[in-house]
């Protein structure tokens, strides 16, 4: 698996990014915008765990708390710092919702990333700092 080195360079985007994961967090679909912004080819994403985008600035406890919501099978919204293939980062407002199969059984999740505001970024950075303080 590709492990980029985090760079302190922000990447911005304007279009919605969409990907889907199964119940184990494995990517099953990624739209072209998502591939463009993350810097990964679709072939590199399909079959990989969505943690491939986790930025090291995001506290592990917070990340686990967000994504463990999937186990409770609820939708959620959050702002998150993500990492591109080249190590640059991008901030996004994320909406995660349940995906159903043809038999109306839960089969995974649809994740939509939208551009976020500077205020949301600042608030989230403060939240990250609070997690860091709790862990010490």
C-alpha cells in the first residue's frame, strides 16, 4: 500500500467527491472527482481500505470514533483533514450515509466530500488539539 509523507501543502477543490465503502471499510466505488482530488487512480482505490486517506494530524481516537459510527449504522456529518497520494492535504465536509442492496440489506456506506469553510477547518483543528491534550 502506498504510504505518502505528509506535506504541509493544502490542496483545494470545488466539486463534490464521492466514494463508497463496504461494511469493512473497503472502497468499492470512487467517482472521477474523488480520484482527481486524492491523486489516486481508480484502480489503486478499489479494494483498499478507506484509511488510505487518513492524515496523520487527525488523532487516531477521533478517527476511530467517527468511523465506528458505521458499526452503529447511522449517517453522520463531519469536517476532516484528508491526505492525497502525493502527501498534500485537503479539508472537506463529509456526509456518510447508509447504502442498501437490492434486498434492502445494509451493504456499505456512501461518502460525499464537499469543500469546507475556513471556520470549519479552524474548529476542527481545535478539536484535534483537544484530542492530543487528552491523550497526554
